[in-house]
């Protein structure tokens, strides 16, 4: 059953923007189908116009428009409105209640999401939450409660939809029995660890993630995750290692293959189309339990780091 009144005319609000994350620019342009060249050239995230412009003919999701935008800095909202052709700027995020059919919380600081999402979840408005959904155990429990109450919500990293990783998964038989997955990432575990984990998560079965161990510092980290199938996952995350964003290799008893994430537009658009399909059918593109398990891994990784590198069992994190 559709989550919106008119699946052919869905109005979306884009809410929130924090340092280091320009999703209101990119997501709004992808959904709306176009952007203003001069205004988008002023976007502080130079990579966004660089991948939007060559893919202009791929922009747009039929029957969906971002109609309202709010940013933490009011000036940013005006800039996004002009660049990504969003007609309405609001002074407070709650102002969109009653004016839109769904909202995207487009920020990637997990510990802020409960309060950013609360007004819309409690109002029954379907919501998409940028990754990671949470980075605290009690916040995960709150989202699980809301989901069990039937509140329509979903969250994911675009890496789940990356064409390069989907192809990698299709080629897994080439390596024989899988033994090791290695995936590199920049920034920090709390903000970008989910990119690494959600990209490799579909390569292994749900429910089998056992433990995680951190080594290094917050800025230069290596996370070692053990899966009960016997596969080891190793994730180096270094703050300024932008050149290492999304390189993944898989190794098995017969061979090794690798992939490097590259088509940002495809991943984002496919991610947003998954949310739109959820709005139109009421059927999520993947089980919420997968998001819960991924959040447990993120929280357990933070706990290991805080405890000086002790091994933390994923089951210790209570949802």
C-alpha cells in the first residue's frame, strides 16, 4: 500500500546540511531533474557539479519533486534553492509538515538524527535518513521502537547501490570460497564507516556479523570485523585519504577481484529511487533489520575505539 496520497505527484522536503556534506544540492538536483549552471557552480562542494553536469540527461525521478528546503544555515538554504531549483525555502524544518508527502533528512551526523527526525516521524510523514542512521545504542533503540510502531522510515548509504559493488557481488564465484574483504575509506568511522560497511554488507549473509576491533587513532584507523562464515573484513579509514574512497578487494580460495567506486550519480539516484519506490508501494527495498545490524557494527566499532582497541561483540549492542 502506498505511503503517500498521490504516488504520481510526490512532494519532498530536503532538510538539513552540515559541514562536509552537500546532499541538499545533489539530491535535490537529482530528484528535480535539472539545476541552474551558474548557481551550482557556486556550490562549495566542487565534486557535485563535476558529476551532475556530465550526467544531466540521467537526472530526474518522474512524478517526484523537492518542493521545500531547510538548512541549518539559512543562507545555505537560499543557495540550494537557487542551484537545485527548489521553489520554497522554510525558516524551520517543522514548517513543511502538511505541505509535503515525505522528507529527507540530508545530514550525516548520527547522534543528531533522533531529534532531527522526531517531529516528522511522530507526524507520520515518511522519512529517508542519510547515513549513518545513528551512532549511539539508545538512539538505535528509539528508531527500532518507531519502526515497530509502523512509522515509515528508512536509511542507507549509497554504496549499497553502487554499480561497481553490485558487479563485484555478481563475480564472487570467481574467487572460490571467500576469505577476506578489504575496503578503504576516508574521513572517520562515525561518518563514513557506514559507506565502507554497507558496500560490502551484501557480499555476506545477514545476521552473521560477530565482532569488531579497532586499532590506531580516530584520524588513522583500521577496523577488523569478523563474520561467522569465517570471512574477515578489514577497513582502513584515514581522514584525508580521499584518493582511497571506496576501493574494495575480495579474496578467496581460488582468486581475487577488486572494484573502485566511481559512478556517484548512479549510486545516489538509485538510492533515491529506492526511497520513492518505498513511498509508492509501502515495500522497502531491503529489510530494516539489515540497517539495524549495520548500525550495531558502527556503534560497536566506536565502542572498541573508545575502549582502546578491545574486541567488541556485535551482540553486545542492544537494539
